[in-house]
C-alpha cells in the first residue's frame, strides 16, 4: 500500500490520534506521569462494558464450538498476537484442556513472540495459510485481534475462516473496523487515543487482554470447568498447584487439610472428582459415571445428590 494511503488510513483511527490529556507527559514528575497513565487506564473497563453484548454472543458461539469438538483460535500480529498466545497458553494448566483446544497464531510464527518479524503482518495470504495448516473446519471459532482493526494478516485469516464456514470474531479498538466488517461478530471497545500516540500496547492492549480473559474464562465456566467460583479442573503439575488443589477441595467441601488430602488421593488427584466423592459419599467409579452423565459439570452432578 502506498505510504500516502496508509497515512490516510491511520489518520481515521481513534487509536492513532493524539491524546489531549497527555500532551505534556514528557515534562511531568514521575508521580504525575503515573497518575496520568492510571487515569487513562481507568477508561478501559468502561469501554469494555459498552461492548459486553457482543462479547456474550462470542462466548455462546465458543461454547457451542467446544461442545461439538471445535476449537477457539486466536490470530494477530505484534502485541495483539502475543496477547492471544498468552491467553491460549494459560488455558491447559488452568482448566486442564488439551493444548489444541485453544490455539494462537501470531504473524511471523513463534519467533515473533520475542522479536518483531518485519512484513509478516502485511501478508494477507499468510493469515489464510496459517489457518489452513491447522486444518480449520466449520466447527471452529476464529478470533482476529488487531488494535487498528486493519491488519492484513488478520483480514486474510478471517476471510479464509468465513470461506470454510468457521465462526469469525473480530477484536479491534476502532469502530467500524475492517476486521469487524469481515467477521460475524465485531467486538470493538473504544478506548480512544493512547497515552503515547500510536503505542497500542497500552490502553488498546489492556482492552484486548481483558476481552480475551472474558472469552476464554466465561467459555470454560459454561462447559463446567468451574464449580461455584472455584477452579476445579486445574492440572496440579507443581507444588503450588498441588497445594491449591488441596485448598480448593477444602473450600468446596468444608473439610480439613487431612480430609482434603485423603479425598484427592482417593480420586487420583482429580479435584473435581474428589469434591463430588466428598460431598456425595460415592465411590470413585460411581462418581466418575455421575460426572460423565452431566458432561463434567460438577454443579449438576452435585445437585442430583440427596
């Protein structure tokens, strides 16, 4: 794209505008500077509150995808891509889901996590090719992430995803974005100009992180990965998580440390199973069958007990 055209495009984006409240931030004291940044950051949750209906629609689609054996796939470039990788990488240890259930693509591949891969984000074909390599199907949900809402890599991916019938979601920080128009669902929190003009790793990045948290967490709750407000499907893969698992059993069943440890041992360290066995008095085999009958949703399995 010619430089003049790109300049014209950027001039139309709220996220690229100059922030009148931070024009003199370079002359402020450290405390005043931090106060200015903090005041700008406070605008982010308010912007997200205005797009909650769109986020809810996306969550419902993701839940259906999971129930049908589909995947949640994030794709983005730069900061947006890294935030997708972060959210996806945290799902297996947090919710004990397979590594390929929530997937993240970043323009330029894994190396782009640590070092910018120049030109990768400008390649629309690369976005389509990366999804094609994942054997994308119509059961999947693709979330394209771009603060500007115009990243070619993401646009290419969304167009390809729609061509195969996958559900498409756009996450941008400018209204009426190109990726929003290319997707089935547009999530566009309006956070306004950044503290430092054009540095969309700031308010825009924060907004994207919060929305991604909502998409994955709410979807996992909906498919039974949480009981009450307890993380009952965690993978206790280290000492901290083992202690957390024991504490969760204690909190869910109002038992002491010894009882929780015994329950976990009887359930082969399966937190969800240990809780059901403790609350119901069922043996492991019967409790496993009860959970399976209710698709792993602990609250439903517990409610069936006298």
